[in-house]
C-alpha cells in the first residue's frame, strides 16, 4: 500500500500527516516526524477495524486567505 503524506514545520517541531487516513505525528526533525508517522500508521493498521484508506491521486498545496470574526 502506498500512502501520501505531508510534512510542515510548526513552531520548533515538524508535523507529518497522512492524507489517506486520519493519522499524524511530529518530531524535532523532518525525518523524525516521518519515522514517528510510520510507527503511528503501523499501529493504526494493526487494528483490524480500520476504515479503508482514501485514495489520494494528486495532492496540491493551495493558499487561502481568511478573515477572523
């Protein structure tokens, strides 16, 4: 199974999130965040009662401006 993940820096940590299932993790480095995400995904799929992963064909980063109320 091939999963698509995104990584970004948030404060002093990197956050890694899987786009196919609702699983994310973080670490002090990009590689650590991805390693932690890999472990979290293994635990997620270890449970037999998980939803079928969403198929993500093409992910695109899109900027959006919002106004706060």
